[in-house]
């Protein structure tokens, strides 16, 4: 029996958090939460994949805090929205995923300072739960429209992806989703691994030069 194809019901709008051009070959939508360790793994994979694909990948992140299993995920989502209000959603997104074990108010305030946000405004909006209705509304829409029940839930060009989120598996799935053949990757898994090793080495060399 073939696996059922599940499609994305909620179109991408200007209310979404988007990184990458609309002209990209692949649009990857992730329903995630900042305390979920599997989402943290996906974040690290996608960071490498973005280095490989550049403008051929458009990322969309939708908050789906699961407070029963991840009690700090709701506050982290609010912090991300507060940063978004100051034009730095993705910068806060990266901070939260990089420091998943530190998501208390004092921690997210430290990240806000690190990013140069207006911390007085940031603190006030968190204290007043300004973005809680937005997060809750998005959560309910994801639950009822998309039937999202866990994180990360990923869609590639509107089709739900059910595989693992390691770099190699995601890259292979992305290549398969590129029906126009715009993304050029090695055919063999061993060659993909070699490409990623070269990328890491190049980044390390670049860091050395910068330092």
C-alpha cells in the first residue's frame, strides 16, 4: 500500500516568517517548537542545507508550541514573535535553537540584548503577553487545518515529508521534490556526504581567515 500524500492546506502569507526568495525551487514549511530536541536537530541540518542550496531554498517557520511536553516552548514562541516585531525573527530563532536548554525569561532577555533589540519594549511585550493570542491562534489553525500533532512537521513544496531530518535524508527528499530539476546535487549518497564535508572544511577555513 502506498503512503498517503498529505498536502499543506494553509497558504504562505505575509504573516508567516519566511527566509529565502519566493522564486526558490523548494519551499520548506516547518511546524516546530523551540524546546523540541528533534526540531533542534532539524535546525542544524537546515543550516547546512541552506549553505548548499542558497537561494534555491525558501524556509517558512510556524510556531507550534506543545506545552504539555515542552513547557517552555510557548514562552520561547512569544519571544520569537517579540523579536519579529523588531525585524529580527530569524536571529532570535537561531538563538533559541542554539540554546534550547536556556529558555527562561532571563535567558531570552539575554538573547534580545545580544541581538541589539529594544529590551525595554521586548520585556514589556513579554510581560503583557502581547503576542500570546497570535501564537495560540496559529497553533489552533495548525491543529485543526493541518492536523499537526507533533514537531517537527515538515512540508516540501506543499507535500508533507515523513522521513528523518538528518542532512543527507533531507537533501535527497529536497532533490526529489524539485520537479523542475533546478537543484543540482550528486546522485550518490557518498558524494553528498563528500560535498558536505567540503562545505564544513571551507567554512572552518573561512572562520580561520576571519579570526
